[in-house]
C-alpha cells in the first residue's frame, strides 16, 4: 500500500510538471505571437518614419533579432520614403502609409496642384521656388482641419488624406486658406491652387486605383480650368477613350484614317488667296471624328507627336508636288510642336525631304505656336534660325495668347504672325476689344511681321480688319476648309498673282 501511494504521488508530481511545462510553452508561444503581431506593422511604418521599434515586451529568444532590426532601421538612407526638400512623405512613403491603413472605405483624398508653379521658378529662380514649397508644406502641416496623411508627390503636387468626408464648402475653404499670399525674402507671392478629390465612400478601391482616380480628378480640374473637380465614373470612361486613341494612332496613320483639309486665306490687298492652312483630321473607325484638339495633346504626352509630324510633313510635301504638277504652284507650311523643336536633326530632316521631293526651300513655311516657343525659347530660336537659313519661311501661330515677353519676340526669326480668333470675341467699334486687337496688330507690324487674323466670320469683322491694316484673313467668311481635290478644282477662283503664292499648313 505504501508503495502504491508513493507511485501515485510520483505520477501526480510528473503530471503537474508536464502541465507546467505545457503551460509555460503556451505562454511563451502567446508572447511570441503577440510580439510578432506588434512587430510586423510597426516595422513597415518605422521604415518610413525612421524611428526605432517600440515593442513593450520582447521574448528573450527574439532579442538578438529585435536589436538587429533597430540597427538596420538606423542605417536606412534618409531619403527613402521621404521628400528631401519638405520632409513630407514622398510617393513611396505615401503608398506604404496608405497600405498600412487599408482597407480605407471612408474619408476624402485630396490632390493639390500649385497652378503654374514653374513660372515662379522662371521669374525668381529655383532657390526661391524651393522656399515656397517648404512654406507650403509647413502650411499643410499646420492646417486647423488636420489631415491623417500628407505627402509631396511631384514637384508641385501635394496629397492629403482626411478620415472624414469633406464637403465642397470645406474644400473651397481649404483652397482659400492655402492661397493666402506667401512672403519670401520680403517679396509677397500669390499662387493659385487646383484641387482634385476622391470621395472614398463612393469610390474606394486598392491603393493604386485610388491614386489613379485621384489623378484623373486633378486632370479634370486642369482641363476644365476649375478650382475643384471630384472624380466620377465618367472619368474612367474618358481615360479608356484616351488610351484607345493613343493605341490606335500609329495604325490610323498607316491606314490613312487621318487626312488633311485646306482652308484658304485672303490677301487683304488683292482680295485673292495667298495662303492655305492645312488642317489635320481623323475619322476613327470606332470612335468617329476625333478633333485634333483632342488627339494632338495625347500624342505629345505619349511621345508619338513625331509620328504625326513626320506623317503630316510627308502629306503636305507630296500634295505640294501634285499641285505643282497641276499648275497650282504653292508654298507649304506645317505647325510643329515643342517635341519637334527638341530634335537636333529637325533642320537636316527638313532639308533632306525637300531635296528628295525636288522642292525649293522657299515653298515651305513652318508654324510654331507662341506658347511652344516660350517653353524653351533659347533652344527654339536656335533651331528656327537653322531652319530659316535653309530658306524656309517661319510664322508664329496664336500670337498674343502665349504671354511671352515682347523683348524676346523681337529676336524671333519669323516672317509672319497669326493673331488668334480669341481676339475677335465681342469685337465692337470704339470698344476695348477693338483697341486691344489693333494694338496687337500694330505691335506685330512694328516688329517687322506680316499679320494674319484667323476666325473671321462676318463682313463687319472683315472691314474692321482692313482698316487696321492686316495682311491676310482666314475664316468661313472667306472660305471653309476643303479637301485637296476640291481646292484644286476651285483654284482658278482663288488664284492670286504669281508673285504672291503661299500655302500655310498646321496640325490643328
């Protein structure tokens, strides 16, 4: 009996010991699980914020790992996840922060663009611009309506995430607060903001889709010149259309779905047609007619404008050869983009093609919009001077709408300017609109340019322009755009004196 009692006691002690060991292991396992649950999200966040890990209880077996991770965090380069100039999250840091907060189904995402910020850099210099960006970032961090996240995505684009939904009134108040003039080196600086927003209650998604939709909202604000624009499902439809246009442009050029029409211009002095503007058109097999005002900017953004320009130049020169063979001796011009002027081989390419078609250089005119010139004036002038030395004529399109300096304009190697039809809106005798137009014409002529005014639709406007001394007019008052064959058929009615022949071509 004593032996049996001793055995029972021993078994009890063993059982208690086993239970204790199991309990200890269970507690250790729970401690390890709790440690890992706290470590993983904190590690992702601390990579962005550059702060050491702060887990309250570290299991002994994980202590070496915990110490090594803190050393690695301390050794990470400072720029990773952070914008060096402002100290805010950059795009990488923002994506990580948003991912850590997912799922996000409520609140408002805001994307702010400092309108025409590059003009601040052009006017005051990059150091001045950097100070403005720093002050703007500080203003964002000190807002009374504090966002959950703030980031600088691009040079002049800033991101805010609010956990609560913002009304239009709140967004307008935010914009007003951010547009309060800055003071930099005792210089007051006023800036305008354009805002795109995404209401997450309706349009939440994964991080990439939310940022893409927010970017679409800001693009809409820019395109419509609106202060604030919110994302809608139609924006996705619009983007799909743009992608289809970009994707089908190369094949459209190859299959001749794009074509040229020509609008005659009237010489004020003789009443005859002295120039014809070549206008590019696209009849898409699925989308129907696509305006050049839509597909030309898309081609520029997609890096395809050289395809369009090369195709257009070929079309114009080939047509010019046909016209000359038919007795229509004309000088052809083409509107080039900023990207075209960036090409160092452009003058050589033009010379080569003229030689290939056995055309004299004086039968070609190149048109450049004023805003294109001002994008990089020095480089543009150098390229245009090389083209001018070939014997090719040059014209400035949309004169007076590019906000360029007259001090620069007087140095441009151009023969002609075209005054935009915007100057004809609400044109009345003895009114400011007349004075502004007449002053623009006088400036252009005093700078030595011939002057063409486009968009002329009525006899009254025609007569006013005659009195102002313009050289040519263009518009439906005189003639509508027409295909090459139609223009050739009507050439006898349009034909000017032999010494006054010129054709002017452009994309839009």
